C-alpha cells in the first residue's frame, strides 16, 4: 500500500510518496567502492554526495559515515535522519543514479540535513528541472 504524506522542510511544503524500499539500498562494499572511485562528487560544509549513473529505472542510495563518527547511537541517528531526508526528496530527483550521502559529525537535525541534501542535489544536477523547491 503506497502512502502519501506532506511535510514541512525548511519552510517549504513538499509532497512525497512511498517508502524507501530494499532495492533502493546500496549494501555491497563493492558498490560503495565503485561509487567512491569512479563517481562524481559534490560537497558542501558538513556533507558530500558521490553519484554515478546506474542504468536502472530507480535511484539507489547508501549512507556511509566517516571513521570515528561518535558512538552507535549517534551513527544510527545520523543514518535515520539521512534516510528520512532521502525519502522526503525522492519524488523530486531524476532517476537512474547510485548515490552515497556522506555526512560529518555536527548538526544532525532533520531540517539541516534537508538543506544539505537539497543543496548537494542542486549542485549535482539531480533535481528534476520542473521542480522548484
């Protein structure tokens, strides 16, 4: 059952659908290494986005964390926040990309993560052209 929700992020109403499905996860270390080595990179203060084409009809994303990123509670919170941010912007992204969202310790709030992800996607050209968020 597909659910639709509307939330408020950074003062903007964004309508998004669905879930973050299993096939959208990047899990294999080989896939992570391939994106790190051959993918393109954009960065801002506190986050980096690595991306490359994947020849699929959907996006896949992974959330690696740098070494020494706090304790387990902090790492899990950072990943949960990143997953929710991706789910929030998922319907506004061009499809067919593998992405890695690398975040650094610091501001792990949902609003700041939304701003970071939106800025990174704009710099990378991953947002749909007709969308203005």
